[in-house]
C-alpha cells in the first residue's frame, strides 16, 4: 500500500502502531460496513509488510500485511489496530491466516465489538502458542477510527455527525433564508474533506427548496480519489422539485428520497429521475421517523452519516437523542433578526438541567472562522472502556442459553 511499503525501521511498539494507524487512516470512509483497520508485520525492527482493510468482500488488514510480508512473516510480530477476527464472515478468520503465517507475537489495541468474535482472538491465538499483547490507544486515534463501526454494530444505526455553519450570533441563515456563504472557503473545503469520509449526507427537503445543493464531494488535488456519499433527502410527502440538483443524472453518486406517504405519482416521478424512493414510518407529526431512517441506512451498511441540515431536521435528530458528534463552524459575523434560525430547531428541552452535554475534542481557527468538534457525552463509541463494559455484559448474557440478545443490551 502506497508509501507505507518503504520498509521503515521501527524502534518500538508505539512506532509500529503509528504505522498501522497511518495505514488505517488511508482507508477511513472506504470500508463500511467493515471498520478501517491497519496492520504491520515487523521483523528484526523492520516493517516487512503493511496492510489496511480492503473494500467489503476483500481481505482484512492483517491478511494484506501478511501477504506483503510473505515468508518474512515467519517468526515476526504483527501489530494491528483492532483485534483480529476469529470467525468466517465474507472472508475466513484472520486468526487462521496469522497462525498459518507463523507469526510469533500479535499486539493489538482495540477489542472487536462484533458478537461473532466469540471467546476472542487472544484465546484462539494463545491456544496456537502465539503471544498476545494489548497496546494502549495513547492518543485515542484508534478509537476515533473505529467509532462509526462500533456505533453501527451496537445499535444498528450509523454514527451521526451534525455539521453546520453559523454566525457569531448563532444563525444558519438570515430571516429571508439567505445562507451563502456563512463560513469561508477554507472551512468549506474542510466540509468536503468530511464528506469524503462518510457514507451518506442527510438533509431535509427544506434545504433542497432553499439552497438547491448538489451534496457532492468537491476537492481539487485530494490525496486519494474522492468519494461521493449517498445523498439522503427527508421528504415526507415528495415535495422535492423534479429539477432539484440532487436529482441531476449527471451527478456522481446516488440519491435516496425518504418519504412517509408521498403520492404514488410523485414517487414514480422521483424514481424516473433516478432517485430511490423509500417509504418509512412517520413520527407523531407524520414526518419521516429519523430513527427508522437511520436503521434503514444501517441495514444498507452505513457506518457514518453527515447531517447537513437544516434546523427542522436537526431538531428532529436532537429531540430523538441521535446526534453523536457536532462540527460547528462559527463565522465572525452577525445577521440578527428574530426570524433568522439557529442550527437546531425541534421541540428542544424545557429546562437547562435537561440540556444535552458534549465533550469538546478540538478547537481550531480556519481562516477567519472557528471550528469546534464535540462528542455527545452520552455516546460511548469513542470510549474503549464504555464499549468493552457493554460487550462484557453482552457476552455474559449470551452464555445463558435462555437469553435473547437485543442490540440495546450491548452498547
Ligand atoms: N448554515 C448551515 O449550515 C445550513 C445547513 C443547512 C440548511 N441551512 C439553511 O436552512 C434553511 C432550510 O431550513 P429547514 O429547516 O427548512 O430545512 P431542513 O431541516 O433541511 O428541511 C425541513 C423539512 O424536512 C422535512 N422533514 C422530513 N422529516 C422530517 C422530520 N422528522 N423532522 C423535520 N423535518 C422533516 C420537512 O418537510 P416535510 O414535512 O414535507 O417532509 C421539513 O419541512 C435554508 O435556508 C438553508 O439555507 C443552513
């Protein structure tokens, strides 16, 4: 794989792990429904093989690294960001390949939260005489890469990142709906980099009617071929104009229109424009039930979705407790106006004591703007311990033959 193949020397396990993390980053956003994993085979302090998860159906990171190492893998050490799989999925167990290659020692960081892992890789590899070592996720890089996968495996739905641009006085558009542009060019480029890493972008039909966006990934000179995520428009009754840009057949990628009770002729017309129309349950107000829509995307294999607005749809996600991460771009300008909207509508909470809490992860100045990245305090996908605690609960429940396993028992 790319530059990682240049046989670097690694003085320590930490350095070897950094190479494995770099390999995983190269495939982040390209592996769903699988997680992006990186692996390196190290022999006498030299990297002799590097690998990362291949697209679904392709080999896992360990197998790619072992193949790259060839005979040099015999007696070598394997460093991998995630516990090797022990089960037959679309590919055979990685533990079989590790044993067959004659690896002497395996070091990994994160435990696999897939229920098929059984007793775990340490038990399988240990029985074959292989030393197994757990490494610390020193700066949280591994957990960050795995969070979307962990969220989907545990809940059936993808991880939700809510991105918005707002003015210093907290508006995402003026009172007349004018919103281009709030943030600067550098911030907007960053959003396209984010689109390149997710499986789907979600907006409401209000954003299509107001802004007529393309929702594609537009990046010049990107370090890898860009990806255009699935476009998802929540449009309960099929109000979307047939000449909306997201329906342009010349656009790369595809569009889903999520409806509740769109008239049959509207659904047929949208389909004739190339969109996939899905009918989902309605919420109390007859609008698309956002939890059902996320479960639909989870069944399609989406690990990570980007919620791009506007306020009404964001409010529905907030009210349902379905925002895991926020990327807020704050531009140093004010527009004011009682009718100008903030980023999140919906019913909201009535008491400050009931506010949803977030942990700020990152604050950065981008041109004139400020980006704040924050994780919902309730989301455990980034916390290794949280997920492991739930997984242990799941494992002990599973060991009882009378127990029926529900996703909510696990994470
Ligand atoms: N600055 C930013 O970052 C940013 C980002 C996005 C948008 N905006 C601005 O926001 C404005 C559009 O705002 P908006 O709030 O109308 O857009 P929106 O939230 O994207 O769309 C709202 C529409 O989505 C449909 N919908 C389907 N299911 C829903 C559900 N469960 N909950 C809520 N709505 C649901 C509703 O129409 P049906 O009932 O017909 O289904 C609703 O009218 C535009 O002016 C745009 O410029 C700004």
